[in-house]
C-alpha cells in the first residue's frame, strides 16, 4: 500500500507501538496510573546475600549466551546493549535520558545544546514550512524570462574544473534556484531500500543522492517515519531491504516533494560504476525534528513473588540502581513496573509490576539520547577511490 502524505508533505506511516516505546505499547488491560512506591511485601527481616564473584560471573555468561541465541532467532530487541560488570552505567550512559513515552513525552531541548554541532545555530530555520513554501511558489510567478525567449547568459566565478571539461559542441544545462535554496538546513527525505538489495543499509553509510538537478555525497541518519505530537523519532541503526524510513542530513533546502534517487558504488557489476539501491522523496526541512537513539538495558527475573520481582543483570552495583531508580520498567509481554529498592551491592533490585510476569520474560528499561545529522558534500565528479565518476553517473530521467 502507498504511504499517505499529509498537507505539509510529511510521510504519515505510523509504526505499531511496542513495550519499549513507553505507555502506548504496554498492556492496556493492566495499565494503571502510577503510584508512589509502597513498603516491601517481603518481611523486614529478610537478608539478601550477594553471590560469590566466580559464581555470579559464570551465571551471567550463561544467561547472556542464552539471550544471544534467542536474539539471533527473534529480533525483538534491536537496541539492546550489554554492559560489562566493571562498567558504571551512570557514566557510560550519562548523555541518555528516560522517557515515559517515546511518542508523547516532552523532549527538553535545552539539555542538548552542549552537544550541538558548531554550525547548528547558523542553519536555516523554517518555523512554518507550509507558509514559506507557498510564498516561494508565489515568487516564481513574478518577473523572469518568458518561456521560449532567447537570452545571453554571463557567468562569473566559474570553477576551474568547468573550464577544463567544458565542450562548446555539447549543450550546457543551467538551473535556477528558488528562494533560499542556496541555504543549508536539516533536510529530510523518505527512503525505501530496494527489496532486491542483498543486505541491510547501515545508518551513516555514504550514499550518492540525486534530487532534481542536485547531486550530493551524503551520510544520512535514518529514523522512523510518522507524525508524533512531540516530534521525536527513533534512530534506526539499519535500513532493511523493502523498509521505508526518513533519511536526514544537512544540505541546501529543496522546496516541495521532489523525487530522489540513492546510489552506491557498484562492486558486483563491472562496467556499471554506480548501483541504484533506493528511491525516495524530499520532505519538509526541519531542524527541530529530534532523532533519538535508544539503548535498552535488560535484566533477568531472578525471583517472582506475585507482582514483586527480584531482577538481576540489568545493573552491577548499588549506585547504578539508585541512579536509574526513577525510570519505568517494562517487559516484552507488555507489563510495566518500577524499581522499589536495591538488594546487596551487586546490582540486584526489587521491582513491582502491574501484574504477574512470566519467568521466561525479560525486564527492560529504555534510555534515549539525541543524535545529530551529518553534513552533505557536493558531488564534484571525484569518487571515494580518487577516480572521476561525473561522466559515468547513470542518466536520471
């Protein structure tokens, strides 16, 4: 089915919510308003003994080996990371934050300013894209040269490379830009990777973009498509064959919905230097679109007593448990819960959930940080291997 495009040109393709996304993905039948932590259901006299380091290391290795096998068979946790027991989670994940809901929770942009790219504040800001686009379209109707009229064109500051390659016996194509199209901003393109592509495409891999008369070398940042109330979209590490996502990078703005082609150097077809791997369309430019990279820490239900669960292997010291105590826990079957208290010094903790969980379930916590699009470079005809590819570029109709 074809994806719908709204009045502002945004791609409206909402993915189903998962437990790791927050409130929308949790079990609606048991979802209740969160309350303050209550006293432990365990007797106050209970004593928790930390296992010996050797025993704990062996149990952790066995558990992670089992989880890795499951992950290969079922990619339910693509953002899951495993911390080394000697790594402090509060330092390793210091730039990450928790969100009650990926789609609706407010994203505090003031916390991102310390990590903004240097040129970020110099980029073109388009607060009302629809209105600005209409104004640009109206400007086209004023002045200019009538179609079919012969004129003389004088060029200045012509690059030396054009002097060397210009052939007076062949036509020279000239293109005009619309208002502001020479200014850089964060541009967004829908991109659909060909279902025939042999492998997933990694985010930030180098591609060649052809959009209208423009051609760029880009390292796009992939993120989920769809319109969200908070304008926060999950970063995608990979774009799989047949999948559609949003590709973001810093480049001159292109007004309207313009078809785009994405190429990669071809290594499997001699004589064909570039291979068309994906197609797409230009979308409204926006520097306020937040691309959030997610990491998931998972733990193992060690003991289960009704709705109270002892969890291990998510953290490995008491201080990390205290640091992340305010974050919401979830399970892949849609339960939600909160950390009640730390147990011992090796990162075990008690958690209470909105329902009894399965012993084979995994307990997770989602953390997010903002990532920034990279800058595009104009195509100059020189390939990454030093050779010229300008004349070898496949014709674009």
